[in-house]
């Protein structure tokens, strides 16, 4: 999921002032913020299972 830094600040209710990774509420993974590019990217890991 990709959004601007401003969007991520609204969605998470957090201040994201610098480039880096952030632990977000209820997240399964960390959020990567790039302030210079005005982009935040969140990717949740996938688990694939095979059933008989």
C-alpha cells in the first residue's frame, strides 16, 4: 500500500517527520517513509499454505 507522507500521518495518527521505518498501530510489518520523495510504503508479509 502506497501513499503520501501526509496520508500516512492521517491513516496512522502518527507524526512521521523523517525518512526511515516506523512501527504502526495494528501493523504486521513496518512502514517505510521517504520524506524526500513524499512516499510511504507498507507491505504485509504473505504466508502460503497448501492443503490436501
